């Protein structure tokens, strides 16, 4: 007995412009969160170094 697979159905069209815009927003959010985290870490490092020196 041989079974034959059904043909693959067609995928819906993709909105490439919307995908690019969403990717840019996600990248901007990632960079913003990274900048905030980096600033907080730098402030904590300065605080710890100042406590060690004085």
C-alpha cells in the first residue's frame, strides 16, 4: 500500500515593509534597553569605586 501526501498549500503573502518596520522598532527598543542597563551599571561601578576609595 502506497500513500501519497497531499500537496502543500500556498502560504499567505507577507508584508515585507511592515516586517522591516517592526524589526526596526525592535532593534531600537533593544538598543534603548541596552543603553539604560549600561548607564545603570556604570553608575553602580562609580558608586562602588568611590566607596572603596573614600
